[in-house]
C-alpha cells in the first residue's frame, strides 16, 4: 500500500466512521478501486487508524467529554451513589458500552466470519437505507427535556450490538437507538460520537492485541510511517465530517443518508453480479 492509497483509505475511514453509511461498505469499494490487496497489515491498518478518528471526537467535544457532575447529589445518597452522581457521564457511557463489549468478546469469531460475506454488507446497506428514509417520521417525538437515564443508556448500548452485523453502521444503530429513547436527532448523534470512543478504542486494542499475539508486531513497526499518516488524515477528515453531520442532520434529517446507503449497497451488488470478486479489508 503506497502513500496515496494510504491517504485515500484514511479519508474514507474519516468520512464514513461517524456517518450512518457503513464504513465497511465504503472500505470494500475503496480497496477494490485502488487495487489494494487484503493483507494482514491492510486489515490491521483499517483498525489502527480508528484511533485518529477517536481523537477527533475527544478534541471536538473535550469540554463535555472531560466533565464531572457538580450538582448536589440526592439527599441521603450513600458513597457509591454520590460517586456515580459525580461521574454520571462516564457511568452512563460505560453502561452503553458494556453490551457491545460482552457481545463482541463472546461472538468475535462469528462476527469475523460474517464480515467475510460481502453480499451481507450490500444487503444490510440497502435495507438500512430504506429504513432511514422513514426513521425521521417513526422517531419524531424527541425532546431536549428528555432525561438521559441509565435505562436509556443501556438501550442505546443494546442497539449498538446490531451494528456488529456488517453494513448496518455503528453510527446508524446508536443514533436510531437514541431517537427510540426520545432523544433529539442532535443529542442522539452526539452521544453516538461519545460512545464511539470506548467502543472503537476497545475494538482497536483487541485487534492489535490479537495481531501482536500472532507475531504481527514486526508488521506494525515496519509500517509505522504509514500508520502515522493514516491516523493523521483520519483525524482531520473525521473532525470535518462530524461538524458537517451535526449541522446537516439537525436541519434535514436522515433521508439523504438513506438514499446514499441504497446507492452504495446497489453498487456493491452490481459489482458482485457482474463477476467482480470483492474482498473486505
């Protein structure tokens, strides 16, 4: 993978990771258009550059991400309740993260096997796109006054598990999960970004650990400059993509992303039906 291919793939990652369009589907198309072979390093590269995307969320929302709850704890609350009240944001983030962490560890091999099936990605892209054409009408009762409780955090976390089906999109699943809990589109999207940090970081660390355990440390050290470039590009592009997405979805909703998903999914199906052998990075 040369420098130009590195930059293009990192741009695709940064653009699509936080949008409800499935980064996996776009990686399939980008990889095959660029003629990039699906090597061990290329597979590791697409996970490791998620770190750059993660940093974009932390930098963009750092005031809210590093926050404590300084309001008075409920009267008569014990030590644990006072502690959870103070770290309320992180506690609810942990609750939302937990289902995917457990599900991912238990069914890692099954998820990887499903990921090899390109037709699954294409079909879920189309089906998810059709759903997004109508989700604004289905979940149109969001309110800024809706309290974000532990139960609602858990429900968003359960929705995130759906995104382990390739092509669903983690962003789409968690945003829809938030809207199903009566959150506004903006609030649901922002919590989806926050939840991406522990989720993507955990997935990245786990994949790197497996790579190193299987003797792949040399692959990382030999391609360190490529990884640095990839992370830097993913960081910058993801920063711009998040700003665009929040503004766009607040004004116009998800219909445009629905049509876009359908187009990408159909494009992959057409390539498969015309004899192209597509590989997932």
